[in-house]
C-alpha cells in the first residue's frame, strides 16, 4: 500500500511523463517506465538485498525516469541516442526539484540522477556500428560528479543501480522483448541481418538480429540475483526462438551461438575492468583487408585479391595445421581471454566475425578470426583438398583440447596456384606443445626448405630470394594488418646437430 506522500510524488511524475512522451513511443515510453518500476520492486525483495537498506523512493523514481531523456531527442543526436542519458538526468532533476520529498533532500535527488546516468553502462560497453565500431561513454564527467557526493552510501547506491539495470535489461529480453527490440531496430533503418555472419552479435546497430541477441546478453550480464539469472536465461532462450523463427521467415539459416553452453557455466562479471573492448572492425572491413594482404617476399603480390572469402563455422578436425608446434603460453592466453570475454561481455572469441580491439592489463591488443585456405595439395602426405589453417593455430588448438568441436573461421578459396603456402599441411597429432619457439627448420614442413629447391617465379615477380630463409618464407602471407603476430623468431640453428633432435619437437 502506497503512503500518501509517495502516492502524491509518483502521480505527479507519471503525469509529467505522460505529457512529455509521444503516444507512439513504444520502446522507452510510459509503459516501459512503469514496467521497469514494477520489476525493480520485485527484484528488491530478493534475499540478496535483505541486509541492504535500500531507499525505495529513490529506486522507484529512477526507474520511472530512467529513459525520460528519449522524450527530448533532437535531430542532431547520434542514431544510438546515447545523449538520452544526460538528458534524462536533467529532466529528472527538473521534475523532482519541485516535488516532495526530493525538493527538500538534495542527496536523494543526486542519487536518482546517479542511477539514471549509470543505468546503461552495460549497453555502452559494447561497440556501436554507427560510431565506427567504437565504444562510447556519453556520461563520464557527469557520472563522476554525482558519485563523488555519495561515497558514504556506495554499497546502497550500487545495489539500487544493480536492481535498476536488471529490471531495465529484463524488459528487452524474452519473446516480447525480442520483438520490441527487432521492430525498434528496423524502424531506425538497421538491417535485419549482418554481412559475413548474418547472426553476428558483437556490436550494436550492425543488424536487428544482432541487437536482439545483445539485448538478451545484457540481461544475462545485468542479472543481479539467482532468480534474475534464471529468468534471464529463460529470456535468452525465448529470444533465440524468436530469432530462429525470424530466420526461417526470411530464408536465412539459423545457428545457435557457439558460447551458449559456456555462458551457462561462466559467472558474469560485467564490472570487471581488467578487460575492455575499445573497437570492432566488422566483416566488410576484414574481408577488404584480406584482399589487400601481400606476400612477405614480394609486397606487390596479393594472393587473396580475387579469392572468395566467407565467414563459416567449421569442424576443427577438418582443419590441417601448418605448424608442428604451439607455444604453451599462447594456448593458456587464449584460454584466459575466452573466460574473460564470456564473463565481461557474454561474447566468445571462438565465434568472431571481425577484428576486435581491446585493452587488457594496460596494453592494447587486436584479434581476428582464424584464417583458413581451401586448396588442392599435390605434395607431401596430405594430398587432395586441404583446409589449411593459415593463422589462428593456438586458438584452434585450445578449443580442440577443451573438447570443442567447432570454431568460426574465415574460409578463403580460389587462391591462384602459383601462390602456394609456405609449409606443407600436417596432422593434428603432429603438433606439439612447447615452451619456446623451436629452431626454424623444426617449426614446419617447409615447401621450399632451401634456396636451390625454390621454383621459378620470374614470370610473375621481379623479386628474388637470396637466402634459404627467403626461400622458405617468400609466400608467407603478411596478415599483420589483421592482428596476426607474423613470423615468430627462432633461435639460431645449431651446427652439427641432426634435424629433429630439439627438445619438444616443433
């Protein structure tokens, strides 16, 4: 039962919202505000908050006003409407300043504004296509000012923020939330499906289907109680069912996210600051960059310029490694990164369609999907059609060792036959995990191990290898623009030591 004073302030707030929101506003209008308030009241009753003295008046006011900024949208705003957060805090302050109990309690008013300014933190931690794939933080300065005045009540404030985030994100998942998100996306001109991987969901605004998936992921990340997490999982499954139906109706093959099972067992930690995505280059840029990849031995030769390039999920056992070794430290690194990406973003680096840039422990990194060339091999033991793993061996090795069957890769076909790969393909059982980079002649089964065995290239290249090393790596694809580490340096060759006797193999 609402107390008289509470009923009065709430009625006045609802009256103002009814006037400022257009009747056509279905996604962020009055109905959404009331729904989030109701969800917040339910979440606040969960046992996780039993010992925290929540201010329900502050929480309810923030829930009702959290999206009020959408009513102030202007043509100059960005298409993702990041400006609505600051506008919402301003509108909330204008409304509540004239209403008891906030008119006489500046601290409570500040707390409402703080909650509004922070309620979309999870959303804006993801890249946004309309911001050139960058991550936005529209309210950094305002957030710091408000928070500094409330440090004494930080625990209570963060608990109320968690409840608000949970309630808001839950409204955008499930079958109803999925339909709302998809229609809202399409109404703003967002394409239904992404290029490359039609169901890609690493970046807002790349596709309507991607937005549906990201909204469901946000609910998983923002779930702040055990009951909320179960409801978020139910919502995620319903959203996937909605996507599957949408795909069927549009003639697009549906594929479940590869990380589905891993997400179920990975505790979310969206507030972890050790990992931070800063930018994503989508499929179109990745494919274009591949077409411009040149050869190590002749920068004027582009092996993929006229090739067919596609993003696909493939069986790891179908792939043929091109190296006889993996570094234990790099395998461990990919295992660690996958756990961090799943916990922080509910994203799987084994299901990557573009090039992701991220900061981790103070350093900036780039990561692209593994690269596979499909061709007819005439030499060595593995003759016939080969799916050669040109780049990404450590990630695939980790995935295979972890019991995973599939991984998303870039598949390249129709590379001119006079651009052969540097090594001959090997079997997975030929790959050994080592601590350090082996000697060069132990790393791979080189197609042209010595200068005297190198083929005649004079009919298509003016370059000429001068050493055995040049001959070995002439056809090496320079994938450095796509985040590849390139050729790892080997220790010097040891004299008078028979090949194949180094510890650990290659």
